[in-house]
C-alpha cells in the first residue's frame, strides 16, 4: 500500500474503498489555518495558563514559534474533490493520531486535550466523531485507554466561532508506566464517498517541522502507518492536539437541596453546593433563576415562574486549571398568588376592619391577638395600634405563599394648650400654643373679641382691642374626630383711667411672713365699690371679693394661706377700671 504523492484524475475518485487503499496517494497541498480568535476566552486563554501551572504539564504548548499551522488537502481536479489529509478523504482513512512521549514528565493523569479543527461540515450535525487514547509504550497505538465522542454539531460550532475543541475526561486517564501514548480522532462516522460529503480536517504544522513525524493514521485496511512512511503521506508533521497532564484528579461535583427529583415551589430556594469539586474557581449558570449566575461554591437560587430549568456548573480544576462542567435540572411548581383586601384599611377607635384573601385553599393569619380568628379566608381585625398582618396561604399542590395586610389605626385627637397671661390691657396680645396636642392634624380656633377672630395654626397670637372678658375655644381634629374640650377666657381691661395713674395709685404687696396680700388704693378718681379677683396662671379664680373706695382711699388684706406658691394675678374692675397686676407667692 505504498502511497506516492501523485495526482489522481477525477475518474479514480469513484473507485471503491479497497481499490483506493491499494492505489497511490495523490500529492498534497496546504491551506493556511486560521489563528484562534480573541473570543476563545474559555478554550484558549485558560489553556495558555496551563503551561504556567506548577501542578500541570501541557504537551506541545505553547506552540513552537517554528510551527506554521496549515490544513493539508489532497490535490486533485477540481480542487478539494479528494478530501483532506488529516481527516475525511477519498481513501476512507479511519483514524488520525498524534504520538506523545511524556516519559520525562512527573505527571501520570491525562485530564483531557485541545485540538484545532480547521475544517468541519456535515449536513447531519448529529454524526459522531470519536476520540481515543491509546497506550503508546511500543511506539505504535496499542490498547485503548479511554474513549470520548462529540457530535459534528458541537465541532462545527467551535470551527465557526474559531474555537479550539476541548475534550475532557470525566475520570482522568491513567497513563501507562512509560507515559507514552497516542490521541486519535476516529472519522469512520463521517463519509466522503457519497453525497452529501462530510468535511473534517485537523490543523497540523508544516512538513518537515516535526522530524521524525509524530503523526499516524489507521488506513482503510485497519493498519497503522506513520505519516513519514512510503505507505502514507511522506510528511513529517505534528497534529495540533495539546494534552494536559497532572497528578491531581479533577473532580466536578455538586449537590442540590432539595434534590433534582423533588418539585420545588416558586420563590422557594434551592441550595447548590460544589464544595466537593476540586476546583479553584466555579461558575454557575441558573437558567431563569435568581441569581442567574454565581461564582460562589455554595449558592441558594430561586425561580419565580413554574417550569423545568437547566442548571450548569463550570469549574476550573485546582491541580490542572482546566474547564469542566456538570449539569442538572430543577422542576418548579407554582405557589399560590394571594390577593388580600381590607375594608376599611384605616380605622378609628372602636372600629374594626374586615380582611379577606383569595388565591389558596387554606390560610393562617398572624399576629392573631387582635383578630377574630387565626385561620379562614375572612377575619375581623380590631387593633389598637397600626398593625401589619401576615396571611400565609397553602395551595392544592402544597406550595405556600405569604402576603402582608397593613391596617392603619388612628387614635382620637387630644387637645393640649398653653398660653400667656389672659388678663391684659386693651391692645395687648395673648399667645396660645397647642403644639403639645396629640394625634391632631388640623386646628380650628375661635377667639371672641380677638383679632383675628379665627385661626388654623397651632400657635396663634391674638390681639384684644376692646375691653371685656372673652371666650377662647379650640377644635383639634384628625380623620377620627374632634376634641373641643379646651376653652379659656381673656380679660382685657386698663380703660377709663390712665394706666400709668392706676399703676402708681394701686399698691399690691405680698407679706410672706403673714401670708397676706396687702392691697392699697390711693386715687382720687376712684370711688365706689370695686370687684377684686385673684386668679392663677391658668386663669382660674382662687379668690373673689369687693373693696369700697371712699374719698380716693381704700385698703384690705387677702389671706393667701390656703393658696399654693406660684404666679398670680390680682384684678380690680368696676366703674371703668380694669386693672391687672402680677405677683408671686413664695
């Protein structure tokens, strides 16, 4: 089966496989191979890093600067009509293999390899390409050590994206003691003899860049031949196949809780744990989940829509930083969708709210202390403070969901007012302050005889320009009612007589030793009987009496023994006199 590099005429292409194997091989031509593109992050960049690892060995990588990547084709007319040297061709070659001698390497586990496929096409993407590892102790392919397969669809996608194709062994391959082995590509699942033809070719370096040749082929007679032999292509080359070795077995493994066979309700977490993987880095891909991706070894993920979803774990091994992956699925069933309503959602003292919910088969409510029942689709709420109720519903499939129902409680308003002195002279002002009121949203004041006569602010200041005693009332309100309990009186006096004259002619002295207020009047303009009133700072009268002024003179004493210490006002009124003076009892 000597294979000379001669041209074949197109008529010989139709020969049977047996006849072709007996024929002479045609001459070969080369087509430049594309350089791997920058998009190959997961298949090239990581592979480049392997050469730098202290626990990993990559054979033939980095690619020697003396190598030139090409696609060898069989020259015939028309061009490419006889197929490819390192792949599918008119000779029905069965396998293409690369020999590796790792006897000087300290590593004995083959985790996988990369290869660069330069040409790949099939009208049936489900066709299979088989990859094998052979014992190479004898220098020729011996016993089979491992087998993996890929579809043409997977390989075609790699070629289209200018990727290397990666083969990873689930269980690392233990190399023979010699550490000599072959990696082959079996293309017997593809066809060149009949249309539509399949295209497949492995990139190699150029002849004679590897001498002696490290490339072998199993021809249609099921015998192995070195490429440099007279029975083969007489080429001294190496295929672009790059294995990686280590002594640390790469393990990709994860658990999911609940497990894959368990249906999980929407919104319920599933915990994925890749701690058992011997990886330096992990990347999770949770289709439809939240989060959609993660790089932590342990990740809890939820799905909010029912369905079956894929989960995939990618790892970079710790011994040899290679990529590996493991897949799983999750089945999500729907949780109930609760629709609660409250009527009303805002209540006042002594009021209740009726809360109803739909969407599930049974319900549990909390907190139950202010509810008519802790179960059922309708409950009566009577809180005394604003409360957020939680209802948990269970559907017919056992899934649960919860919803929140806030009930706003508004307490009754409570008016509280402080003010300045309410015994003033005409033209003076009084400040009223209701900011200490509780649960009040609006204020409505009515000031008899005051200016202004009404106000809606919390702290109004009112002027009294007419003498007399006037009523003040506050209406403090919120959405639940009005507190009108606050009333007060304002006395405006100091008219009819000159104020300075009254101040100078009326003496009020508090005798603390005897507990008396000594009152003396010396004013010739005053005559007759006048009313005396003693009030506290709240405007409450603690003493009332009379004093008669004769010939402009009068005096009296007021016993303050029963009166507590504090600020007081003494008022003298009558006959156009309205006089007020403040004093303090110690």
